[in-house]
C-alpha cells in the first residue's frame, strides 16, 4: 500500500498518447472515474495497444514509482511465459535508454524490423510490472518475443480482483534485478492491457503513475 511522504517528481514529459501496434486491434483507453478514483480505463477485446507518456529522467538508487490498478477479471488461458498466449489484464511499463551497440546481433535485427514496421526504434530495455495467471509475485519473466523486455509479476491468480491495488516500487532496484545492471535514462512510461493472443475481453483501470524521489 502507498504511504509515507516522499516528494513527487515531475520530470520533463509529454502528454499521454495512444500507440497502436502493427496488425493489432486497438485497446480503448479513456479517462474516467472508478470507485471514487480518477483513473484511466482500458477496454480490450482481442486487442493490444499502448497508452504512453514520454519522460526524460535519471533513475537513481532512491527513485521510486507509485501506481495502482483495478482488475475485474483475469484472462483465461493467458500465460506470459508462452508467446502464443502472452496476454495480461494490466501492465505498467518503463522504457530505458542504453548503448544499442551492446545489443546482440539478434536483438539489433529485431529492432531494425520493428523500426521498419512502426517508424520508431524500440527502447534499449523495458521493465513491465504485470499481473500473471501462473508465476508467483516477484517473479521475473523475460518477454515472450524479446529478452529486452522483462516482466516483474506483482499479482497472480484471482486473489485480489475487483479492488484497487496500490504499489510503490524502487525502480532502480527492480530494473537491476530484472536485467542484472543499473538502468539508463528513463525515456517513457506506459500502460498496456492486451488480449490479442487469447482473443479475450477484459476491462481494467489504472491510477496515475508518479515518480518519487
């Protein structure tokens, strides 16, 4: 749960904007109110797209991030460890810069393909906080299609459905645990509710995402 009196940091950033994914139906994101909280609503039906905000910030050992989500139902058959069913009702993601020359040849080719398809190069590394059906909380799951994405599980199963869940995480420590090295500069934060692989329908809500330090 959130608590304490950490100061809130507003790094230079742009507005939240929708980012579609090639060949995918789009998740619908909108601003609203749910159970007394102002929040972002995400509705996905066989869809996957991103709600993203550019950020420009240094992540230090004291940097924390506060966020919350509300999930009505899990996605039957979803498993983030299997590419063919790698869906999640909620993801809060953070994109980081880094030395692209350090990437493997496979990663560089993959990044080139993504840039060709989308017109935008992917970030050097992405850390996502997720809800998974199977993996235990605090598990780290490499991305099903790219090892430059690491999923850190905060919730699993049906235990905490239909209630707001609040978190404060040390972003520096979580990145280092997931990738084995300190993070580079933070370039974006994002929300993502995706059901494209399972063809399911789900609704979720996200509270504001705030860097603290």
